[in-house]
C-alpha cells in the first residue's frame, strides 16, 4: 500500500501479565508470515497500550522479539506531576522506567467517566512532551453532541486546548479522533464521517502552527470487516483499536484486511 498505517491497540482494563505474555507469543507467530513481517516498520507501525501492571511485561516481551517486528509499548494514562502526594496516580518517570515510550491521553473514558477537563489533559500532554514521551491525544464528540450538530465545535475546542504548544511539539503528537458514541458500542462512523472529521482535525492542528503533516488515527469499533474502507480514507493514517486489539490475530487482521494480505 502507498501509505504507512499506524495500528495502535488500547487494551483498557484488560490483560494480566500471563495474558500479556500470551499475546506476544501469538503476535510473534502471526509475524512469521513474510508478507506481514515485511510491512512492520515500513508500511505498518504497531503499538500496544496495556494497563500499568502489564507495561513491564509487555516491554520485556517486545524486547524478546526480533527488533524489526517488536511493537511499541505505551501506557493508557499518566499524571503531569513528577512525584508527590497523588494517591493512585502514575508519573512520567515511572512510565519511562517501565519501558513505555508513548501514552494515551484524553481518552473519552477519562473525559466522561473520570471527568478530565481539556485543561488537565493539555497539562498532561505538555508534561509528556517535555519528557520525550509521545502522547496519543484523543478527542471526539458524544452522541448528543453529534445529533446536535456540534461535532465541529467540540473537536475544535478539544484540539484548541493544545494551543500553547510549539510547532515541533504539535507535530510529535499522535492524534486520535474517537467519536464517543462509536466506542465499545459496535457502531462505527461511516468512512465519510470519519474522513470529514479527520480532515478537519488536520486543518485545525495546522492552524495551531504544527510544523508539517501530522498523524491522525480513527478510533471507534474498528474491525477487520470495516478496516479497509476506513483506512483507505486519505485523512486517516491509522486506527486506535479497542477490543479487537486483545487478540493478536484479530488485531493484525485489521491491517491485513486493508492491505489485502
């Protein structure tokens, strides 16, 4: 295929350490297929985001693989302070010590369930960037907001919270548009809907001063049977995958469906 695909898997509150080891064994077996292993690092970038308790196991498992096919290991959240009296939180130095290079920030479940504001998420993004931890910045509208024709306003507000970042910092971020109504519901935005918002996102990020093209993923019930249509859209650079990323075969099948492997 002509463009590089970013296939990122958010495991959410799933996967014990033994299950994580099992995933990587299955992942290595899947990558034994030459047409797939040849794509990794060239036209395919794979990353997995386990819960905090499995980050070290995931990193050790990834390091045991051939470096050319090992996926990136990230975490699902982080706090912006370096240390202190923040019970239950995890710091950036802790994540880096565990081996994480990326971190998901602003996921809808953090925004909706845990009440994280645009301001708090922006602080986390800034702190991650300052420590060379790559943020996967999530944003998107609820069903009520979409039905109220407020998708553009919501996306603009959430992305605009990053306005204090430099052009180089804006480019380092991986952006993930995830309509809240399509996460874990089995529903997915149509390819046209996803394309429209991802294209808008790139314009908004460019308007903030990003130094060159940025990577924008789509997240929201991406599965092998809809992957080709969604990933073929020119404004969509990859997918942030939830449930389908818990098994190596279904996860990688998303790329295989797109690439016709």
